[in-house]
């Protein structure tokens, strides 16, 4: 039987018992996402890099099964008649390909979930997943960018009003140099009004009014802001106390 017919049959059967997340994960500026584990039923398309193809009658996908393992294997062979790469070139290609899948996040072992599938030879540089409802993605800023809030920054595929949708993570990534540029504006707002919890940052730059959770470059400003506010309150209290004593003497 054709592997494509098998795949189509699997999709039809799986749709009766589970629901695919039919919307694409959200794109956050200067951020990337990664799944630490995959929900049972997740599919990974077997894709090969340029110049290679899947083996004949090979499976077109890998499937996360209920025993927390991936079913089927992806295998790629050369689409040319003869390809004899030099040993040094072949070794370098494998190393680059493996590094492209490494992420600065640790894998998580959850019941009924699968970890990241191992790389296969001549794999494409990007992987295509078919996520299930309930899948969680972890977002983080790319190198050179930071966020003013503390994580984790999660996005979950949920069923909402008859459709599937990814929840929006509370993440805004700013250039590391911009954090210093905004320091003066942030300190001015801090002096003008009391410290408050971070406000909504949907679709724009977040409010810089004395955020409780800030990055290391602004920790000194936080301490200075708090010290300044306390000093103002103490001076106001002493001034009011002296005026009250003078008013009593006058009476």
C-alpha cells in the first residue's frame, strides 16, 4: 500500500478521536519558540535537505504514540545516481545539522508526551510539526534581545469557540542597547507616580513605570527609585510633624 494512502487514513482516524491544532503558532518579534515535549498524536513530517529524498516506500511522517516514543523512522537517500562526498565535508555537514536542532532549553519528561525526535541523516534544516490541541510552546528572545518581564512565556493551543487558537505569551523583546535608552524615561515615570505592576504590552512597547520584575541592567534604577520614594515620604512626614507641633504651641 502507498505510504501516502496510509498517512491519509491515519489523519482520518485520528481526527475522530483527537483534534489537530489547525492554526500556526504565533510569531513574536525577535523571539523564537520551542516545544519541550510533544502531545500524543503529534506528527513530524520526514523532510530531506536539497539533493536528497525519502527512501522508496518510506514513511512520510513520524508519530508520537501513547508510549511516549516516536513511531516510524525518517530515512533520506541521494536523489542523484552517485554522490561521494569527501570525508571532511560529510563530517562537517553532520555537525552543522545536529547543532541546528540544539536548543538552550531542557527536555521535559511528561506522561503521554514525547521528547524531541533524534536527527536523521540528510535531514532538512527545518522541521515541520503537526501539533495537537493542548500543545505548549515556550518562547524566548533571540540573542542580542532581552525582555523586561520574567518568564516562562508560554503559548498553548486551545479550542475556543469551535476553533483552535494559540494563546499569546506575555513577551516583548527589546534590543539590549534600547534598554539603556529607555532608562531615563523609565526613571522619570518612576518619580512622577508610585510603583505599580506591569501593564498590558499587547501590540506595542510595554509601560516603563517601575516594573517589579526587570532585567539586570535596570536593577540599580529600581533600587534608586524605591530609595527616592521612601526619602520623599520620610521628609514629608517630618515636615508635617514639625508644622503640627508649631500649630499646637500657637494655640
